[in-house]
C-alpha cells in the first residue's frame, strides 16, 4: 500500500534516516521524500536505506562507501536519491544487505550493486559496483523475492526454489559445500518442499518459509540463531523447532536473533537476548522459537529486526518496538533498553503505519498521513 510518510529513528551518522542530517534521533523524524513520491516498501542495511516507489523506481540514502546507493558514486546521501536502474526497467521488490543492495525487476530478473568482495552481487566477479548490474541467474529462472545478509544473498524463484550466492564460510548458501559462490546456486531444500518467503541475517544465517508454513534454516548457529535446538552450524537447511501446531508466514533475521510471524498474528522469537530483543522472561540464549508477549489484543501483520532490536506492525497500524535502544532505535524519546514490546509514538502528522523495516541500529516506518483514507 503506497504511503506518503516515511519515518526513521535511531542511528543516523551516515544519513540513513534520510532527514537531511547526520543527527542521531530518539524519536521518529520524517524522511525527506520529494513531493508526490509514495513508497510501497523500505529495506534497511547496516547504514543505508532503500525505498521502492509506487511506480517501480528505487531510491537510496545513507552510507555509500561501496556504491550501495547505486547512483554511480560513492558519496554519502542524507536524503533519498534515485538508483540508476537500467533504461526501461522497473522494480517490484528490494533488499538491503550490510553494504550491498538488491532489487527484483518486473520481469523477474535481479539487479545488484554495492560491495562485492565475497561475490554477493552474483555477477561472477568480486568487483564493487556503484550502479546496478544483473545477477547471473540460471537459464529460464525468474525471481519474485530477494534477501540480503552481510556477505551473501538469497532469491526466491517463481516455482518456489531458493538461490543463494556470496560468502559460504558458515554454510549460508545451503548447498552443503562451504564454497564461496560468485553466481547463484540452488539451496538444497528437502525433497518436495517449496518456499514462499526468505530472510538473510547479517550474522550469516539464512531462512526460508515453506509453502506449508514451516521454517527452514541454515548457516551460522553458534548461539541458536537457526532455532533448531542446537548450536551447530548447518550447511544445508534444517527445520526450526516451531511450537506444535504453529505455522508461520514471515521470518526476519537480525545479527544474532530472529523473529517469525505466525498465521494468526503472533510473534515467535529465538537466538540471542542480551539486549532484550526476544521480549520479557527470556534467558540470554533461546535455541528454539517461543512466543513473545505482546500487548493485550495486539495482532501482528509485519515484522522486522535490526542488529539487536525488534519491530512489529499490528493490524491496526501501530508499531511495537523492543530490544537495544542505545541509539534511539526504539523511538520512544529515550535511549534505555526495552525488554518488552511497547508502542512506538509516531509524529502527530502520521496516521496508521503501513510498513516497518530496520537498519542495524535504526528503525524505519511507512505511514499514511493523518486524516487520509487508504487508497483502493
């Protein structure tokens, strides 16, 4: 759903909040979009942000040392600037990694730009790119969704398979080899299983939601980030130990923790909890998914995670936030860690929120202006 307001809070040293400054914020401020621009989606990297416009353009702002803004330069941007998409190409999905960026085109191809030291751009090289290049997909494959970690990338094909490329030191490519890949390889999903959603963690984890609502995980697992009840890294997908009868529709991965959204709007959490990012009553490590406590009556529609904080968008347009808050990423006007989900106060001009995303130490919110009605 297009939104006319883009908001951000938290770390802003590279301009990743897009408000024209590099000032850290402890409450949401407005991203300076050009008049008439409406965003349908945002994605946050470490210190850069991508925005997908309603007419298929991609905007980018923040750190740009490796060309991750895709504007042909390495100059930092404190306000959104257009990514240099190839002529005639429009985008339908975006994903920001640590220092690289991905976009799915309307015809099912994948564009990549930014840092490429581990082959995470998938163009067969290790050369950084300051403008988008096409990923070298296998013949006949079209893509519907992408996800980006620190040094690896994932793509969901139109027939439910998963491709991976980039660093494989921890098994994050999921093909059993631990071999870096500068072009996409197919993840070894279990026989007969197809995927419907993806997430790539900056700590080297990979996730796929299956069409049956189960959760597959592979890659780094030293503190239970994969949710399979162990601390063993996995080079091929294993099933996360979801609570009995639960099915999931979305997954989001932080540096050392992850969230999953159940089909009935609850949130499951696992991994590290040093900053309260799993919610109340959890130990320092949670090796299997458990339900987190939400405010009474809250039903969740979207989830997002930063390095050590968590976000949830409720069905009635509220944003819940919890976890690390040293940079103001919880957006409550303080810098105190929150171990329980609480509603993030939005500016008076903002009506219901329509989307959430996160940088490593920042939070991003899309919202309708107060007093407007949803577009058809």
